[in-house]
C-alpha cells in the first residue's frame, strides 16, 4: 500500500508538470498572437500613411492651381504627423512584444527579428458544447492530478486502519533447558489507549477534502471550456461579418468620396472621415483576428492542450488528416 500511494503521487506530480508545461505553451501562443496582430496593424498604418502622402500631393496641386485651400493642406499635414506618432508607438509595442516572446522561448538576448507566419483563420469549431466539456474533464491534467491524489489517500486510509498492528513481529525462538527446544514467537502491541480510530478518521477526512477539491476543479474546467468556446464561436462570426460585409462597404465608400474630392465635389474633411472609418474597420478586423487566436488558444488550454483539442476535431471530422 505504501508503494501504491507513492506511485500514485508520482503520477500526480507528472500531471502537475504537464499542467505547468501547458501554461507555458499557452502563454507563448498568446504572445505570438500579440506580435502577429501588431505586425498587421503596423502594415495597415503604413498603407494609411501612403494614402495621406497621395492626398497631400493632390491638396498641394489644387492649392497651386488656385482650386484648393491652405486649410486642406494644413489639415492633411496635421493628420499625417499624428499618424506618424501612432506608427512609432505601435512599432515600439511590437518590439516589446517580440522581446517578451524571446524571453518565453528561452532566447532573451536574441535579436527577436524572426519572420512570423502570417495569421490564418482557424477552421470552424466542430462538435457541440457537451463534447468539448467531456473532453476537458477527461484530459485536463489538473483534474488528473487530484484523481491520483485521491487514490493515494485511499491507500493511506487502508494503512491507517492497520496502524494498530504497527510494531507487531513474528519469528522463531529457541531455548535450552537441558535439551534444546524451539517454537514460533509472536509479539504484538496491545492498544489499550490508541485503537487507531483517530488516524483512520483523519485519513477519511483528507480523502473527502480531495474529493471536494476534485468537484471544484471540474466545475472550474467546465466554466473555462464553455467560456472559451463561446468566445471563439462569437469572434469567428464577428470576423466573418467584418471581412465579408463591412470592409468592402467601407472601401467602396472611401473610393467614391476620394473620386469626388479629386474633382472638387467635396472637401478634404469628408475624405478624412471616410478614411478614418475604413482605418477603424481594418483595425477592428485585426483586433478580431487577435481575439479569435486568443480564444482558440484558451479553448486548447481548457480542454487539456493541443493534443486533446485535435482529438475532438478529428473525432468530429474523421476525414481530416
């Protein structure tokens, strides 16, 4: 029983080590997504800066021809300067995010100038909520660690019930009184005051405490899994609407106003508003992409890691590799 309890606790420590490894993996994935999002945002801001340069050239040409106003040129110069400050700020944030990622992957002194993979939208989440919850309950190492501890506690309950026999011994005694004689000998303590009841009760209470911890951990896992699943499904739906509906509409609106501005039908203010709206939508797309990635990594962690996540996906879609 002592060997069994020790073996169960070794299994518990292995599960806790796996939990720590999954925490680190999830943190690395989150930081990777941060860098991806910031790189995409910097590209959008750079394109916007190029657009401002072109608009500024048009405004200056109209002013030179006497068709524009100095106010338009000054306004564009002001917006261009503000955008340059924002680009510099985002680049600093990107550098800090890369340094954080370098520390997490064990290269804190590296240049952190790796080329990251472009962001790819994950496939739609298969299966229902119950499937994900069942997978999490079965695979989460935190739950497995408590289950192994319960087994060890149950072994200790049995040992506590036999504690009254501690010190008992048996063997063979021989003596000589003229002739040699030999026979079995036994020694056992007589529990006059300590019958082992207190130790048995303590062992039962410790086991009951672990069972309560198991219930609490299972409830937390259910909540984490359901929350991550809701976040991922919702973020994917929002991203699809922004990409397929909102961005094309904003781009078309901006192009129409820019054409009207070139021929003098509207002033630069209308164009700036259209450009800001498009820029805001593109930034929202990047934010939703980041939200989708974060929710995906949270769901992976909630169900017990990428392997458990892949097992659910494969079960739902057996044809997938």
